C-alpha cells in the first residue's frame, strides 16, 4: 500500500498531506487551455475533430504533442503530422496521457537548487518513462501509455518540494545523490513523515488526474504492491545518478517476470539514446 493510501486510511486527506509538505507554497495549476483539452478528452461524446481543434488552439502544446509522439521514446509506428492524425491514431487514452505529461512538466518549478538540477531530473524522468514503456510492451502492452506517463511523473513532487523547502529538503536530496543504496522515500519518511510518492499522488489528486496515475505515483517504490503496474514499480528505483540501479532492474525483471537480461538491456539502451530527444520534445 502506498503511503497516501495508508494515510487516507488513518483519516488524513490528500489536501492535508500537501499542507504538511508544502506549507505556504502554492501548488501550481494547469493552464486554461490544457484544462479545457483534458475536459474534451474525458468527454466520450466529443468528436475527434473537436479534440484536434483543442490541440491546435494552443500552438505551443501542438508543437510539444507532435514532437513527443514522433520521438523514439514514444514508440509510434508511423510519423504523425497533425493534431487530427494524433487524435485518430493515438486514441483518447494515449493522447490524454501525453497531454497530462506536458501539462505537469509545464506547471512544475524549473529553478535549480542544491540537490536539484532540472536538466538532470528531467533526463532521468524521460529515461525512466521510456524504459517503463518498453517493459510494459513486454508485460502488458495495453498499458504502455499509462506506464510511460507514470514513469515520467512518479517523482514529480521533487521539483516542488525543492522549491517549497529549499533548506531541509535540498539538504536531504544532496545526501541521497551522494549515497548509493539509500532510497529517497526512506529518508523522507524518517525525516518528515511523508515521502515524494505520497506528495506526488496528492498533487495528482488535487489536479484531477486519473486515479490509476495517482495510485501509480503513490506506489511506485513498493516492489510487492499492486497500486502501480509492474513496469512502473520496476523503474521506481532508477535514480538520477545510476549507482548500479540498471543492474538491479535487470535482476528484478528476470526474477519477477522472466524477462531475459538481453531484452532489458536493449530497452535501457534505447531509452538512453532517446531520453534527450524526449526531454527536448516535452519542452
């Protein structure tokens, strides 16, 4: 069980978790255009043409959507050249996952701080998303888009916590980066009584993101849990600075899902090659 799910069982709401973690720091919000598009995507009666117009009404979003779906990380089998094509070929679920990813990235703080380097953070997130998608393709192909989004966003609380708590949280981040074998959520639990998974899930809930994504973010460090899909849990321990995490990923994929080591290594190599492209595409 993820920490947020546990805390809810104890009567603590997601809003209270955010209040405890962020203090007076205000949670950013999605742009009006992104919110309008997400409402369209969640409306089963909205025609494809309306979805395409919703994307096209925001030129910056349109550019990011097309760059991302045509990147190697996203894995589309053919080039997509228009919002109409994206809406038709991707389907609502994949398109919503992509719009959520872009909306979250655009909303989070991007100011460097001790222990938080935005480019390193988003490169690691892009790499993790690509690996999660590749593993999902082998384990549960129908969830590739969801695995991609959860892999990208599972640590999304970190930039916000670094901005909200520039002293104590940044000190903890610095210690984590310098200490292989120590899990960030364990350090957070010990010092604060909450962790970035619970805070990220609370953010996702406040933003009205899909429940499966909230659960995946909350449970991404729980190896034997079922809140997050297997591919999302497998990439959870991957760090910004490797420290042997890829070797551990190979071992876990073999032990728990019988994925051959060579297949995992191939997924990781592809993700390494495409993460920079994905990071640029997402803006």
